[in-house]
C-alpha cells in the first residue's frame, strides 16, 4: 500500500475541535480531524482522520477515510476505507480497499 503513504506532506489541516464550512480547493493533501461541511476539490489526497466528520462531496485523486463521511466520493485513483470508517454516500473510483469493520451505506461504482 505504498500509494497511501507516499507524499504525506499535509498542505492543509482542519484539526480536531476545528470547523470549516464552504468550498475547499487544495493542491496536494488535506487532512480533516475536525468538522467539515461543503465541497472538497483536489487532484491530490484527502485524509479524514478518526475524529473527522465530513458532510461533503469529495473530488480527489486518492481518498482515505478513518472517520465519518456523509456525501459522495469521486476519486480518480483510489479510495481506502479504514476499519473505523463510517461512510453514508456513494463512491466512484478506479480502485477500492475496504478494511474489516467499515460501516458503508451507499453505492459503489468501479471505473476502469
């Protein structure tokens, strides 16, 4: 799983206890450990930490979810749902990895 660990320089961080509402465009990696409501757009990576709660549509290259997401995920490369993930929405991606213990309510489309 080298793709999930390379390029881990965080360009933007919404820390635990923080809240953001609106549209967020970022070049590389955004990590969310707080609350986010709006839209996220990046060619890079979105990482939702265990304490992260996201109500949004995410458009990114790679999305890794360890917290809660309520909204759609569109990833051009890969989506990784960690065991602590709670996802209520649809996924469209080329590659999907789901760990045991994930809560997922939605549809998933794998595009080749």
